[in-house]
C-alpha cells in the first residue's frame, strides 16, 4: 500500500510542477507582449486624443439626429 501512495504522490507532485512551469512560461510570454504593446503607447499624442474626442462628438451628433428623425 505504501508503494501505491508514494507513486500517487509523486505523480501529483510532477503534475503540479509541470503546471507551474507552464504557467510561468505563459506569464513570461504575456509579459513580453504587454511590454511591446505598452511601448506603442508612447506614440500617442494630444492630437490623437483630440481627434478621438471629435470623432466621438460627431458620432453622438449623428446618432442623435437619426433618433430625432425617427421620433418625428
């Protein structure tokens, strides 16, 4: 009975080590991707924000006008 318990515990430990290793590798890959994407944010300027605000305002005006047309 002791041999079976030892085998089962060994298998469980090995399984956990493999999972931890896989998670570590995945986190490392995600960290690299995150840093790459974060470095691209340096290129964003105030002009980009202003254009985004203008586009948002134009979209609101458009949808409000369409909504008003449907009501009338």
